[in-house]
């Protein structure tokens, strides 16, 4: 029970990687706030955790909406007295060549990944500083925080940006005991990735099997997808780490897709 007496807010936690992290945090003793665009989906995810013996609540949160972010954190602080962990996980993907990419799509993706990370970080840090018990901020980066791929210009840009934000948070938060780190997964077979397979097949004029084999998994050491459990286990480790010795870092979990 590495996270006993900790409270955690996880964005985009009604499904995919965020949901796996929320479930694992609850197993490790944390009180978990499911922050999701869909309140109904968040409540369903929170109910499942509660039925399994954990403690969870849900808040509606569009991470690009300043008022919704502030309200979600306020609700959690009122219920549980503070925020010990933020996992900034909400994200979207848009597949397009750069020359065909719509400016509106560029702005929409960066708003979710970068503006959302800023707004939730600011709210979390304010709560952590007020509570005077430190905290951990974890960003969901990607191997694309370090490498580029075709057809993903805004995504690669956003994921690189999270590295810079995490480093600033590490420096500004250190005096208050606030750590920040970035998890950088390889391809995880979530609904977000499943959606990309036919999109990339169409753009690259190859089969869906070739997208999986020769695009997504080509650079891994074993031809395997990273799992949501792989990512959740690392998130628990970072959330529970007790000192500033591990802060401002990016940790890649990708079956060797990218090696630092």
C-alpha cells in the first residue's frame, strides 16, 4: 500500500491509461479523483473502484477550461483536504501530414496537451503549497517526447513541450517538496492508438497489419506493445517516491522503442 493516505487527481481517467493508473493508485491505498470530460463516464469508473474496495470520486473536467479545472480541484480539496498527486494524462491524437493539417486541429491538440497540463499543474501546485505536505506531478508524455514520427506534428510538439514544463515545475516546486516527472510510453493499445491504425494505413498507403508491425512496433526489441499496467506501475513508483532526488526527469517505458 505505497499510496496510503495520499489523494490523487488523474485527468482523462475514465478509460485507457488514465483508468489503469486510477485503479492501481486505489489498490495502493490512494483516494482517487477521476477527472474526465464525461462526468457520467467518470462516475462509472469511480463506482467500479469503490465497488472493489477503493475510494474514488468523479469530477467533470475539460482540461482546456480554466473554470472547470479550478472547480474540479476545489471539489476534491473540499472533500479530501488536499491534493498529493496530479497525473496530467488527458490527451487526443490527430493524424495528418503537416501540409494538410488544419490550424484549428493544431490549436485543439495543443490546447488539450499543453494548456491542459498548465492549468491542472497550476491548480495542483496551489493546493499542494497551501497544504504544506509536498506532492508529485506526473505528466503523460510519450516516446514522441524524444523522437518524431510522420503525421504527428502537433502531438510531437506538445509531448516535447511537457518535458520543459516538468523541468520548470521541478525547480519552482522543490522548496515546497513538489516533484515533477514525465512518463514516456511507447505505443499502448488503447482506443486512442486503435483509432490511429486505420488512419495511418490510409495516409501511408499500407495495410493495418503493416502499420502495427512496421510503424508502431518496428523499433521495439521484442515486437510487443507497452501495456497500461506497465505505465500504471511506473506511475505508482513516481507518486510514492519520497524525495526530490527523482524530479525533472523523463522515464521511457517502451520495450526499447526509444533508449536514452
